[in-house]
C-alpha cells in the first residue's frame, strides 16, 4: 500500500512540474534557447496554454469495518484425582523397664571427741591501790563583790523638732502678649471686561448674554465683551498683638519641720560593783592511794577432751529395676486418593468486527496543460527539435 502511495505522489509531482515549466515558457513568445545560445534561428510561434481535465488517483484514509479472528479465553472447571498422604494416629501398648532409686535406712555406731569445760579454783596474791580520804584545813584569799551607788554624768541624744526654710520650684501659667506677623487679603470687588463667544445669536445687553435675534437687524457678533464682577486680591502682611499663655518656673519659699537629735548631759545614779579581798579558812577532803597486797581466789575454766559413742541413722538410695506397661500413640502416613476441582483457561477462536484505517486511491479530476510542444517549457528536447 505504501508503494502505491509513493507512485501516486510521483505522478502528481510530475504533473505539477510540467505546469510550472509551461508557465515559465511564457506562452512561447520567445525563441527557445538551449545552453544559453541558439545554434539555429527559430521563428517563435505564439501559442496559448490549453488545459485538459484529467482524472488522477489520490490516496485517502478510510475507516472500514472488517471481520478478524480473535482468540478468547474461557474459564472451565475440571476434576482430577490426586494422591494425598495423610497422617493417621495409631495406639500401641509397650512394656518398658526402668530403674528407680529407692531410699533405704541404715544404723551405725560412731565414735566422736568432745571438749568438756572443767572449772578449778586458783589462789593468787594481787597488789592493789586502795583510796584513802583525808581532811586538810587551808587559809584561802578570795575576792568578794561589794555593790555601791554612784552618780555619773551621762551624755544622751535628745530628739527635737526644728522649723527650717526652703525654696522649691513652682510652675505657673502666665498670659504673655507677643507681636506676630500675619498675612491678610485686603482685596476688593471690581469689574472686568470679559469676551464671551455668542455663536449664531444676538447679544442681549439687558441680561448680559447672547439670546435669540428676535427683531435684530444686524447680524449676531461672534464675540461680545461683558462686564463681570471679580475679586481683586491684595495680600498684606500686618503685625498684630497676640495674648498667649506660657509656663514660667518660679522659686517659692516654704517652711518644713525636721527632727534633729542633739546631745544633752544628764546626771544618773549607777550601781557600781567592786571586789574586796578577804581571807577564809577552808576544809578540803584529799584522796590518796595506798599500795596493799591482797589474796584472791579465781575460778579458771579449762576444756578437756572426752571420747563418746552414739548410734547414727542414715538413708542410702539404692537402684531398683521395675517394669511398666504404657499406651503409646504414634503417627503413620497413609496414601489417600482425593478428587479435586481446578479451573483452566481454554482458548477459543471468535470472529469479531473491528474498525481498521485503510488507505484507498480516490479518483480526483484536475486541470493539466494540453499535450502541445509548448507545455514542456524552454530547454526541453521537444522544443529543440520542433521549436516553440
């Protein structure tokens, strides 16, 4: 299909190039020139382009409905026999022999040695120091306190009230007259001539504007001068007195009371303690130690070894063989056949309609130059043989 499309495209291209060559020939009004010079003078034969209607095949994409074979899969349930190994429990009675440790009691005589305490009296001479108390008389000088009253001058601080003078700052608002420069407009109202356009109407002197012509004989002027009131400014700077309030700080005297401590000498009675020396006789007890030899009896404890006998009971574990019957369960594997169901996908051929894009050659009528010699264009071999 691609080959047919390329062939049709080549045919259309050749026809287009032929038409362009004919147009370049210019109707063959000029003589044909080959290679830039004419070997033989040829008389130019005027000819007009003639077109002929021809049918050409043009490739066109068309959507067609076609039937195709499609493979579809359907689910199908099937059965098969499978050998499965199952575990089946079995019970047996088994006789087993086992050994048990049985405790047995035995008695035996044991000889052992013990330490027995034995107390004995021992006489021993001991040197000791015995305390002896004696009374001793002794004269002692001591200081005895004696109290007496005495007047003394004492200086104390006595608080007193004093009135003092002070100065403090006071802020007051005082009216003050100042001179300031202000700007004022001393203008007046005046009259001024102003030109007013009237257009196509007459000027009305009474109302000061253009109105209807009415019975006017003259034509309406285009511009009329009118007297209008206007303000004539006159800016003047004047110096005026202004009263304003300002804050003034002044010194103001005032009195205040303070407490002042002043020294003052006073007479007071004071108790004074003095010490006097006095001799007194004191009797003291003095303890002294005397060395004495004394006989004392002590009890001494000694350990003596003695052998003794006793019966000891002990337990010994001896092995003993026994037999017992047990029920044992064990597992046995048995093959079993089972029927199982499974699903498979079975392919089947089904005819379906599908939309397919197809390139077809469609006939189309076009205008092409007629089959004269002039249609080939200058430089063509037909031109060289026959002339245009």
